[in-house]
C-alpha cells in the first residue's frame, strides 16, 4: 500500500470510531435521563415506599465520598455505580409491584357474591 491509502484508511478508521463514540454517548445520556425519570416518578408516586428511600439514601451516602475523593479509589467508584444501579433496579421493581395490570384480580366468587350464600 502507498502512503496516501494508509492515511485514508487511518482517517476513515478515526471517523468510524468517532461515530461509534457519539452513538454510545447519546445512548448513555438517554439511559441516564430515563433512569432519573424512573426514580423521580416512583418517589413521587410512592413516597412511603421504604426500599426506594433506603436505596436512594445508600446512593447519596456513597456519592459523598466519591465526590470528596474525586473518584480516585476504583473500588469506591465501583461501589457508587453498583448503588446507582441498585437504586434504578429498586425503582423499576416498585413500578412493577404497583402496576395495575399486574395486580391480582378479585376472585369471581367475590365479584358475584357480596355475602355468603349459606346465610351467615
């Protein structure tokens, strides 16, 4: 190969890498926005849900040392990501638990008979 084709290949490879990085960045921002939206919606809809508040407290508690140390210890940074992931997971579970479509329906007997048929 000549020098010009090597430069063209390198430029196209750099361009492709930048496009992939941009797509990954856009998807990451979208996931962060959706996660924050989910947590806020569940906190607003179910303010008395203790597991959600515990997960939020742990995430905020781990955020303080990460901010103070600048994220230097990798183990602390990993713990922070796990706590944020747990917060989103708990919010998702709370959403599923309170979803009306997933609630157990009333039994047919309870719908038809409002009192016992044997006369108690």
